[in-house]
């Protein structure tokens, strides 16, 4: 069974069980500044896990595009990928452990509707309990009722069987499923032997059921949510490898064509895999609006492209190679993600520009290295990767103080706010009162900008914290002082009038006809949630596709003030504003 068949079986299975199928959200979260990318299927659904009503109901299934870059150095082994697809089914205050576990088991083992895996090769883990929640006896009993022997069910601590997206938001214990990749030679295992078999990759994780009934704030579990949720996850790449009896997805249809081209760039398997992985990720990042830069998402993209170049045998990926690699990714995914087909030429252009820029960097970096320039300066000023510095130092027999470099880089990342974790305090995931107010003011700001600058102004990104809002918008020049004052006046007028904020669910086609503002690069389901800010006559001064939450009336917002208006990138301006 190939990846396309697994994808279809998964969605069909849960659609038959009352789940609405929703498209993947873009890689860059719209309203969660705590992360650079969506790293799990649950992140775009946080408002609904916290209690917001989803326009398609309480049962959802999807396949979410994700990026994780915390373990780039591990890419090249059998299991790690920077981009991956996460299959997930969701209960938003609907079913809980019993249905979730039974359906997970059924999909994995059913030959008719599921994957037909051998139930005798399954192992299961549950949460062992701590000060936040007790031992998950309920899940254990459900697994045993399905035929999983008690000696193949292992209770593990929170570091293994408690899941949360970060320091804030919904969280809870989980039950994970593992599969014997040896075909049965592993057999029954005690807990210690099971853990070792996982490390040895004889037994691998294939599915995770998270029972989200708790909330975390500032890294601590503070209590239970208003509703019990189920968040399941199964990586498509890993599942494809299991179904093909392969140790890695690099040996499946997912990477088949791109690996052909990667092999022409390096004789080493690990390097081939890095090139294939990083270029695939770059395609999806650029398709979702990310371009190489020195900050945030752009910095990650730049690093991926440059690492791919470094892994090339001659440090040279020409435009011809870039073109065929991009084409191989696009041809494989265009059925599921047509946006990458539409943006193929843009993707090629941005990668070629970055590769060309890096080639120049390599030359200047080599000259500075010969002068004995500090590795930190080489990295931050000349864009010279530490990997290259270390390789050159080894050739010359010189020593690099890696600890000093890492310390300086950590300080640099904190200052420039390019780290992916804890980048800001808060975000919508914690539903902070001030954050919600700023989120609502964000809608008013877009409306005011369109009045002052023209209806062609479109949002191109946002970031909302407890302290301020930030909006990127398409506009080709600096705003005048008069224009900024006018925008402020309009927003504050909306606030003073006490306008109602109303959420409506409607067909996507109707929302489009109404001219509701859409998130750049996003795909939407057939039924959507639209927030309206309405004047005294019930006419909309703002209408946007949005998951919420917002205040109910603008009168509670306070005074709106623009702090800064500046260039973000070519053709994109950025406004930072506050409420007082």
C-alpha cells in the first residue's frame, strides 16, 4: 500500500464515522506566535480545543502539513524529517477514550477499511500518572478488551506519554501504539526490553491518541478544560514505511523520484537524504509564502537550503538540478496540494537566488576563515555555517571552541527573536484577555488600512502577543504620517462606537461572494467561520475568515495606537500597534 492509498483510506475511514474532512492549514500559524511553524496537527485547531465551536462540527479529520527543525542534525537517519504530513482525527468535546482507542485499533488492523496490520505485532503505552493526573487505567482496560495482552501495555512517564504543544494551551495524557518491524521475532517484552527495542528501531511508534482535557499555562498544568477532546496523530511518512516493510520513508514512493536526483549530487546516503528532505521542505515553505531571510521562518528556510548545498559533493546545486528536484516534489504532491503547482516558478526562483547568494558567501567566508575570524562572526556577519568552519578547521588541524560559539549564538537568537520556542510571551493559544482584544483590533486595522490606502491592501501575515499586534500587508510604499494618523482615527472611531462582533458559519462560496478577507495561501473547508464587525445598521465594516476568539463589542478595546510602520520585505509593509 503506497502513501496515496494510505491517505485515502484514512480519510474515508473517519468520514464514514461522522468526521468532516478539512484541508491542511498553511505551515505558518496565523495566530500563534509561540512557534514558527505548525509542528503538529492540533495547532491550527487550538481555538476549537479550547471551546470555540468549529463550523463543521465536533468531529474532524485532516492531514496537516508540519515542519519541525529542532533536530536537523538527526536528519539523514531513518526517522527524522523536517517536513511531514500528520494524519489526525479529532473529537472537539464529542467522543473520548473508548471510541478513539477502538477506532485507532480498527483502522490499524482492519483489512477491509484500514491498513490490515497484524494485531499480534502491536505494543501499547499509557500514562503512568503523576501530580497532574492519575495512572490511565481506563485506556489500559480498553486496550485489553480489544485483545492487547496486559504484558504488552506499558505505563510510561510524562516525558513519553503526556503531550502539549508548548508552555501554553490544551494538553493531556496519551496512549501510543508501536509496531514490531521484525515481523514477529521481538515477541513479548518487559518494560526495559520494550524501551530498548524502540531505541533499536525494532519496534517503532506508529500512532498516538492524546486525551486533551487539561490546560497548561506558563509551563504548568493549571486545571481541566471546559470540554474533553481527542487529538490523534499518525505520521504519513512513517506509516508508509511500515506498510512497505521498509526501515525508512526514504525508501518509499514519497521520496522515490527526488532521491534519484539527490543521488547525482552526493555519493553518501546520509547526504542524499538531507538534500532530499531539505529541498522538499523548501518547496512547501515557499509555496506557503516564506522566503529566505535572516529572521524567523525565513532564517529556517535559508538554513535548510544552505545545508542542502553543503551536502552536495561539490557544494554546487545549479539551476538545472534545482529545477528537476522542485519538479519531482511538485509532480508527487500537486494532486493533494495544488498550490505548489501554481507557484512552481516562484519556488525555483527563490531557491536559485538563495543558492547563488550562498555561493558568494562561501567565497567571502573562506577568506575570513583564513584570517582567523571568530566563528560566531563568520556565521552571523558572513552567513558562514559552523559546519563548514568545523570541517575547514579539521583540515588545518586547528581547534574551534564550539561551546563558546553555541553560547554566543544562543544569546544572538534571543536578541533577534529567531528561536522557535518561547519566542514571545503568550499568543492566542492561552486566550489571554489582552491578546483577544488585540486580535479584534487587528480586524479593525485591516479595515482602516483598506479605507485609507485602497481596497487592494491585503494581509500577508500577523503576530499577536499580550503586548502588541503586528500585521504584514501588501503595499508598495512607506505610509505618510497623515495616513498613519487617519488609520488610527478610523480604528478608534470604530472602538468608540461600540460595534458588535459577530461570528457566523456559512458555506465557503457564500463567504467568498461576500468578499470576506482570507488568510493568504490558506485552503478552506466547504463550511467556514467568518467574523463580522457590524455598524449600527448591521452593515459589516470588517468581515474575515477566522477561528477566533474575539471580544463581543469593540467598546472594551481601549485606545489604539500605531507604534511603528516599516518595510518587512519587497512589496510588504509592517505595522506594530498597541491598545491602552
